[in-house]
C-alpha cells in the first residue's frame, strides 16, 4: 500500500497542493481527477520522486518512503508521461531497453530480450525498428508504457494518458490499464476525463485548486 499523509508542495510563495492525504491498495487503480491547475501533475511528480515536497509523509508498505531518494535508487514507481518523452534518435526497441541497462545493470542481450517480450505483449513487435517520428500517437503511448514496465515497477503512474488520443485509441489505453490491473499492477492515473476514470478506477481522488 502507498500512503500519502498531509502532502504540501509550494513553489515560492505559491501553494500548489495543500495537505493531500490518500492511499492506494496493492493491485488497485487510483484516478486523481480535478480541473486544470489543480496540481494533479505536480502530485504525480511528487509520488514518482521527480519533484520534492515541503510537508507531509509518504509510506510504502507501512515504511517511510522518500521518493526523490528511494525511488531513484529502487525504481519502484514508474511514470508514463503525457508527452511520451521518447528518445528521438533511438528505435522503439532501444527506447524500451535503455533504462534496464542503465538502472538495473542488465546486459544488452537481457535488456533486448525483455524489451522484445514487452513489445509483443503491447502489440508493438512490428514497430521495434521504427523511430518515434514514424509512430502514431497511440503507438508512442504504448512504447511509453513498455519503457516504464521495463524497470519492473510496483506502481505505474500515468499523466493524462488519453489527452492526445482519439476515441478508439482512448479505448485501447483503457483496455491496457485494465489488463495490467488484472495482472496485479498497482496504478495511479491523473486524468481530467471523468468518464475514463469511471471505467478504470477502483477509487477516485478529487483534487481541487488551492484556495488562498
């Protein structure tokens, strides 16, 4: 279980998120919803260790967890970014295999083998040798998910996974999230799409903009 207690994040004199407390059980999907500017992406970045927070505590399985320190060392929380952030000079296979080689110290052969398996699972085998500019938005989304899964995280986070997708691709992302849930993956999804959240979430956390 991942638990946040009284998490507050400020940027200068401005409070971005204020006293956020929530918990997500192992194997469940939590959707964080709210209007633009409510701090949803900032909260996700805090959880993943990409942004430090100013107050509060985070626990994983009842133990103190400091994401900016602990997640960078252990890779327990993966992130699928809204803008995909694929390396343009690397192929699909290379994008997925790179992090396990650098972070998990896998050999090139082992990382490639794992990447090929993930690409097959996500119906991307035919795109293995293609570069990001040759991929559709839905394919880039799945490559981003494969790259995050390659580090074998316990929790997978998504930042607005359907924002740039048409309805058919939106449904494919929904199905993939439900597939990962069925396999036992704990997931946290930031979305402004309430209908999408209702389709995938075990629980929903409503984040409101901070009021001065």
